[in-house]
């Protein structure tokens, strides 16, 4: 499920970037380079591009929230994993040092 949402998220990101770059803004945007875009959508190109930008932005927000929700529901955490490894290493060293400390003592008492 998460892989599917990540794939959709990447496609939405690329589409949003493309739609924003193609729009004509104050400086003209890339529409001047793509002169056939204006003729493809007709005189209402600006309205169409604004709606398309709104749709892509909404999808982007939806996929971001979905990914955040799914990530929070997963039981694994990198920080907790690092803490567990550190605790296990410390307890392993303590156990090893106590074993080493008791062995020479037991040998000298015998």
C-alpha cells in the first residue's frame, strides 16, 4: 500500500512541477517556449491550467497526509532501534565484564 502511494506521490509531484512551469506568469513562463499549448487548450488556457494546478496540489496534499499517517502507524522507528541496539550492547558488555571478573576470582579461590 505504501509503495503504491509513494509511486502516486512521485507522479503527482512531477505533474505539479510540469503544470506550474508551463503556466504563463508575470514573466511569461515556459508557455512562450511551448506556443502550441495555448492553441491546444484554446482561449481558456489560463482557467484550465489554474484548475489543473489546484487538482495536482490537492492530490499532493492528500498523498503527503496519507504517507505521514501510514508512517506513523508502522511499529518500527529508527531512533528506537538505535536505542535498543545501544542498550543491548551495553548489557552485553556488562555481562561479559562480570563474567571475566568472576572467573579470575573463582580461580584464585580454588
